[in-house]
C-alpha cells in the first residue's frame, strides 16, 4: 500500500527527542533556562533584538494587540485571507476588524488594499494593521509600511507562515521577524509549520519597551523588576533591598507561558531550519515541473520578487469550474489515493460571526483566491517521486 501524504507534518528526529528528554530530566519544566535558550536562538534566526516565546501563535497575536493598547473604538486592518486568529486577536481586546482584500493570485495584501480598508473605517479610529505573510511568501513590507506610517498605524506582521523567509527592505535583505518595517512580528510553531514545538508561538520586536510589556503580559501581568515597582512600602525591606518574594501587577495579563519542554524541542528544531527550508524549496521546484503539463487548469502560486520564501505550504490554483468538478470531489478523490489536501483559507469575513458583525463586505481578490486554492502535500521527508505521484493523481482526478 502506498504511504499516506498529509498536506503537512512535523519532522521529529532523535536529537529532538533527546532535547526533550533532557528538559524532562532537568530541575525546571517551565520558566527555566530552556525558555531563554529558545528566545536567544529565535533572536539569532530573525535578527530581532528581542524575542518573547509564548504558548501559541494565537497567544502571540493577542499579546501583540494588548501591548499596543488596542481597544474599543479602534480599528485593526486585517486581510481576510488568513487564519481566524489574526482577526480574533483584535476582537479579544475589544477592537473592531476592518477586513482588507488581497491579490487574487498570491493571496498577499498590498498598500492599495490597505488604502481601501482605511476608506471603510467609518467612525472608527484606525490604529493598527496586521499584514499576513502567506504560504511562506511575504507582503511587500516596505510599500505597505510607507502607507501605514502615513496614517499613523502600528504594524504587526503575522509571520506564522514565514519563519526563515527574507524580505527586501532598504535596499537589502532582512530576515522576517527583524521588524525593519514593523513594530512586532508573530510566529507559530504548530506541528505543520516548518519548525515545530508541539504548540508554541513567539513575538519578536526591536522595541525594548514592547518586549518588556509582552513578557509581563504573558505571565499574568506580573512585574518582578525592582526598578519598576510602584509600592515602595510593600516592595522593599527597611534597608532598601527588594523583598525576594515580591512582585506587582499593574494590569491583568494571561498565562501564555511556554514550557521548557516545548522550548527544548523548538531550539533543537530551529537548528535545522536551514536544512528544512532547503528541502521544502526543492520540493516546491519539483511541483512547478510536475504541475506544468496541467496549466492553465492548474497553476502554482506566482513568486514575488520582494521575498526569499521559506515555504510553509504548497498551494495550487485550480480552475474547478473549467474542470467540471467541485473542489470537495477533488479532495475526496485524492484522499482515496491516500493524498490528503486542505484549503487555506475560507476568507474570514465570510465566517458567520464576522458576516453578522460586518455585513455587506465584498472582497473580490480574497474570494477569487479562495475559489481556486488547494493545499497539496509539502513536508520534509517527501521525495520528488511523491510530488509526481500527487501531480499524476491530480491529473487523473481532473480528467
């Protein structure tokens, strides 16, 4: 029997297992040295001065929204073609979402889409934009940031698809997460991502003030730095030394900490990022060759020149109407051949909650991308033969 090909999966090797076992045998299972080690490794990969690890990419987005003091009456611009969490993070803090359209072929938001969304803010105060890097390719951050800063917007990059990707900024290339054109960038280390922690996320920033806020907010809002204490009578002994047990909470935060166990796995995985990226790049190139005979019915996502991608998923754009078959039937037929696919994503403005809250939103670019997209298997451990198997099966199913 042929082996199953999921659309994505983690690669866990013996040294990853050893790293987790070492963490389990250590004295500290959480808030210990493995957390700091992972943050240092991520800072190196992203060239960000500060990296704050947390329990998930969703938690990272929520922390970023909290750190910016977003709230009721504020508008956050979010591209509709993303996972639910990007928009939900704005709602968690009481802000309203204004959905932006995207390019119908790449799924990426551009400055023209930001301008259009800003024009639809109505009586809301636009405060931030959360551009989303998709599939591994990055938004053109230089152009987007120019528009965003002109309107006084904070910028949080949703880079959950793009750990290891590079962006063209200021005439050179910068790692995604360096925040050369943003205030913060958020990452996810879910098992289908290039680097896996089981569950985990992080926020990177170049701003030490934001970094300090993020660290406090991820742990109940607790402050342990004596220099920041505000209640001297509670905080200090008679000789002026800080009481060793003391901490303060100026405002509530959340329990969004990541464990040493997860961080040990994440650090081991980050050390392999270059190898993982190279393998995925080769597979994406193999897909381009294997899918070429199916054009124009099937087309790969076009590459953008302002990004050197670290590919997260392999998306094909398929003209299902021209093929005379529904996407659901294609997915079921491929599953019968043990080839498992997915759709990234149903535009968020079409979800029941957001359709009810913001009726009448029409975003043709997001709809056009969604109507044609199908995520094919892509993971380290696949072979070129697997890629040709997928292409052959797709050819048979589409007739």
